[in-house]
C-alpha cells in the first residue's frame, strides 16, 4: 500500500527492476536515448531489454542519451500541484547531468503558478543502482507512512552512506566518451587493466585503484564491500550488471561468502549509464561508511 499523502518520484537512471518500481508505487520519469538515430525512452526495460540494447551496442549502433525533457517534469509536478498532493522527487546526480537542474527549474515554475504546491527536488548525488538503493529504501519508508518532511530528512542524511563501486570490462566506452585518451585506452587494453570506479561525495565518478584481469576486478568489488559495508544482515545490497549476468552471479556469491546478507537484489544497468560504460560493467552498491571525497 502506497502513502497517499504525497507522491514519491525519481527518474529511470535508478536502474531498479521495472516490476519492483511498480510494486513500490514510485513514479518514474523516463530518460530518452537514441540508437542509430531512433529515439527511445528508458522505461526500465519494458520496451527494450538490456540484452537487446547491449547487443546493438556490440554490433556498432550509434547511441546517445539526453536529459529527462522539461515537459515531463512540468507535467508530473503540475499534476501533483493541481491535485494538492505534495511530491518528493529524487534526482540523478547533478554532477553528471543537467537533469537535476531542469527538475529544479520546472519545480520553481510550477510553484510560481501554484503557490500552495509542495514540490521538492533532492539531488541524490548518485547514479544507476547507487541511486536505486537510495530510492528503494526511501520508498520503503514512504510506504510505512513516514511524512514528507521526515523522508526528505532521511534521504539527505543517508545518501552519503550509499557506497557504489563498479568495474568495466572494456576501456573503449571511456575512450569514446572522452574520459580516457586513445593511448591510455590502448595501453590498458594490452595490459588487461580493469578500472575500478566509484561515486564520490560530489556525486562525480572517480577512478579507484586499477586491477589487472576480469576475475581480479570482480574479486576487488567483493573485497571493497567487505571492508566498507556496515551490518548487512539488516540491509539490502544491490548487484548491477550491463548484460553480464554470469559475472553478477560470481560477485553475488563472493559477497555472500564474506557477509550474511539479508537481501541481495540483481539489477540490470539501463541505457543511460550503459551508453557511457558499455556492456560488461558490474557494480556493487551497499550501505556502509560515508563516501570518500
């Protein structure tokens, strides 16, 4: 049963399974993306599976992503204002996209027209399953009847304790996105270097220590989890993957070997993040120590 007193919303970069987001009752605004010039919307895999998306990437399809359209924000926020229902929106990191700023602009425009509207936008400083874990826990609090004030405070107080680490199978997508030089990418490929990435306190992606070899990079995710996670017997852990289900299973087994985990969910990385990481990305997200700068 959802909390009818206000709306809880997020965007499709959360990469939660579609059925889970639907069962929670969370409103999800969709990022657009293009494949070979044809526009699609990231609806959490309902109309295009992740396997199809990454299959087309591997086949050489051109791909781009865009911000959630301003009109989508305006429509959702206006609907809540007209219904006199407060709305709390948990946004993709402002450090990685302008979509959070667009949501804030839309919010201000709606409140200017409806002065009594209670529309709140929170920058999660997270992305993908990092954002997904925060949204999941927020939704569970929401469904328990927590007030909008208390839920907003919970999100702000908790978001730096969501740890997200991931590794890539290839450096090519980082090279294509301009985050790595051609020379560095070529050298890394020859040496079989797998970058370890994480989200920092500013919500930016930053490189952690590099690891040589795929198996070692997967093991490194489990080692980081073991070092930084809090009491996971009372917490949910997410393992995300970009069309790498077997590797996700390997990592999940490694996590369970190290800790007693109350709930471990596997999520598929959608086109928003997948366009930049490429297929093969594996992520581990968990509650733990506050993020490093």
